[in-house]
C-alpha cells in the first residue's frame, strides 16, 4: 500500500476521496458515484466529513494537497466506517484487501506501550497495595483487602488476554474445516474463506481474528460450526 499522508478530523484519522480511490485501485468518479447512489446509507460525522467554506479554506491552508483539490468547493473526508461502506459497494477482492490494510496500517494507530504480563501486573498491584494498606489497624483486614485486589486484577487481566499461537491455529483449523465441508469447488473456496473471516471480524468487533479474546474462543468456534455462507445470486 502506498504511503498515506496522515490527516485527522475530530480526533480520528480520515482519507480524502483521491486517497481512498487510489487505495482501492479505482478512481474518484467511481467513489463519488457509489456515494451518490447510496447517499442515504452514509451519515455525516460517522462515515464522512464534508468540508466547505472557512473550514475547507483552513484545511487547504494547513497542508499540501493535490492540484485537483485546490479549487474544489466541497471536500469529503472518509472515516474507517465510510471506507467500509465503499469497500462493500465495490465488493472486489482488491477493495476488501485494501480495506483490511487501511484498518491495520492507517486508521488504527498501535500504541508503542508494551502491556504488562499477568505476573508483572500482579507484582505492580502488590507493591501499590502494600503502600495503601500500611497503617491499617488489623493484619487480617489488610490480607482480606489485598486478596480482593489480586482477584480483581486477575479478572481484568484474564478479560484482556488474546489468543495465543496455538489457539489461533485452532481457530484457523475450524475455519478451514468448515469451508472444506461446505465446498468441493477450489474456485469458490477462497470466497468462502474471505466471507467467513469478514463475518468473524464483524461479529466480534476485531480487526483480525488474532485479536479475539481468549474468553471468546469457544463462542467463535461455535459460530464457525453453525456458519452458513450467503447464497450466490
């Protein structure tokens, strides 16, 4: 994917129409036509921002923009959800692949902070708790409070743990098994794989199946087992 100049609006990353079209391997006319044909589905502030007047003038003056945008009277900036609607309208392998890369490499900024391991988190809480309980009247009361804090940390840490490599392979095997059970045609199987991967990400609200929480694994496996592909018209 080409390097994209970062642009933000109201605290979230956005792309202009030219950038979105280039990423999806199409042109701005197609993007604009899709928008016009399905305008009732697009919500301003959620799927896009339309800059006009002074706001557009300020935007143009704050950054270097393409020559073809210098004289436009309305500039559309597309959010991640807006890009998803355009990918759905285009419905090509290239568009879907580009959308996934946009989510991973542009719209979502990954933090450089390394999360604590479970043991590290417990040690940190224990040290903090030692300061908090100092001076309490009863050792028994201190121990009870400390135990409760540790239990709370255990619960919060378990809630955020994602799939390890073995669990990821287990999910992949479940997906492959389902697709091969449903389809003997090697020409159709890739579509089933893409469709099932997209539905898993939509169902569990993740950018990749690797981001599934460990506590969601069994639910995801049952979802895959009962999955039925969309009919091809």
